[in-house]
C-alpha cells in the first residue's frame, strides 16, 4: 500500500463531500461538522463538537450520531491511498458515555487494501488520547464515485454556494 501522490500533506484538512453533507458540510442546516485532517503515513485525525441537539440519553450523545461520525472519519481516510469508498461494514465499541458540550477527537488509520476492500480502524477520545471512549473497525469498498452515484444526481440537494 502506498500513499497517493495527490493526497493532502500531514496537517491539511481533507474535504471529501459538498457543503451540504450531514457529516462534514458547513452549510448543512443540522450537521456533525466533522473535520478530518491528514496525518503521517496512512493516518487521519478529526474533531467534532458534541452539541445539545445530538442528545440521545440524558446529557449524552446519541450512539447513532457517533456511528455517523466514525463513518465519516473512516470513509475519508482511504483518500490517502487514492480510493473513493463506500461503507460495507462498520462495527463500533462504545466504552463510555460522551457528554454534551464536549469535543470528540478521533484518530483513524488505513490498515490494508485488498482488491476493492479497504480495512480501517479508529478511536475516539475526549481529553486523554490513552483513554478511548469508543472505537470502530470498518471494511469499505473502493468505487468509481461518479458511476456509483450517477443515478441519484437528479434528486440530490444542490450544493449551496
């Protein structure tokens, strides 16, 4: 596995989707606003503020929103190896409740690529990187992005400019 020559340099933000994307878009009416940054080798980091509207149980984030954040982090990381991907399998271990008002920090890594399958893992923590509050493992499948989404283009919400 090699890092793609056009991959962002370490420290640069990786912008995968459009501005109305629920997970990363700045213009989405409600969104996670996950910021993914290229790291060294095959790693990425990301952060996300846990807002009051994300509440599931009293005072803590809804697990499904955490799953969406992991999906964004893991789905963005394969751009380091030049692969546009979609989720095939996503598994999450929830270790601790994540309080509203906190900031989640993620660290993701591309582990391997075998044909079209890309294997990844990530952890999320609050203040202490050595104490993860959740971890995820995923298998994503490399696709031709234009071809894969072509049948949905006419019903897509148009990108805000």
